């Protein structure tokens, strides 16, 4: 069962053991549409350590996906910053953030993890190729496909895979760059219970290998598989006295 440790805005929840893989400092994010302004994140801080699985929960619109995008360097905060593996991710030129993301971050989405015209093997191989020839991957493409039990489906196109196979192929792609940090946004949202549990077991195995994992999800199964569950509402961590249903 997960240990639920809510955090208040401005705090840095984290396991005291292990090295910090992700440190978010007082993050703010604004969105403007016409004359209206939406404050999506309001001073969110977070520390996630190597080998830890953290589930970020909360209703739709609470700020979960915005937070994950900032942690992965896919978006920039309007205030605060993110450090990954001791390197500053935020407020750098896009080219530098892209290189840092390739070196440190794997991203697993609910869908859209694979290029449709490439087979599973080629999708995984492409990510490794993008890291450059000087970097020797910890796991080969074949080893990654064996890890997610897709060796027999290596030549299948994404359109030929079941929902569970797509999720596991997406995980292989996310792991192809040997990430220190895995960011997963609703990765089990389209899976049945058996496939959800299978994917979560793989995520626990990845964490045991030393990766820090941050998962945004509404699922109670995800929460139960995490080391910590951090509820979010209105762009802030929820105080222990203000529970929010996932």
C-alpha cells in the first residue's frame, strides 16, 4: 500500500534516502487566453529520489499534466525552476533542454508514444540512435523488448498491437535512452486491470534499477503501487486536512 504524504505549497517532499534525481523549486505556470489568465501551478516544489515512484493525483485541471511537462523540460515555468540529476533544466535555450532531456528523461504518455509507420523495434532503436554514437545504451533494443515481453512482436506496427502491448511498447521507447527520470502521464488510463497491473509491475522494476519515476494518474492502482502519493488541487499540493479524490 502506498504511503500517502501530502505536501503543502513550497515544500519539498522526498525520501531522505538516495540521491535527488528531480528537484522542482517553487514552480509557477500561467496561461493567458484573451483577457483571461489561468494560474495552472502556484508555487509547487518537489523532490524525487533515485529509485522512488511518486504518484501525483487530483481531479482534471488540478495541474498534474502541467507539472509533468515542466519536470520533463517540455514546457517552461513562469516562476521557479527544475533541476534533473543536478543539472538545471529550466530557463535554458530549447536546444540545450532537448539534449538534456534526451540524456536524462523518458516520457510515457497514455497514447502517442510510437511513430505509426515504424515497427516496435524501429521505434525503440530510433530513440537510441538520437542519443548519438558516443553513448552505449545500457540495454540493447532486444533486451528492452524482452523486458516488456514484446520480443515476439518486434516487427509489428503500432496499429497491429493491443492496448496492453501498446503501453508496454511505449515503456520500451521511454526507457530506450536509459533515463534517470521517467515521467508518465496517465500511462494506464486506457488499460484493463490486468494490463494496468502488468505495466505497474514493470515500472516498479524500472525504479528498482535506479530510475526516479513520477506518474500522474487518477487510478487507485497507480497510487497503491507508488512509494508516495501527492494529491494536487488548483495548482497546489493539498494539505493533509484538504483531501482530494483522485
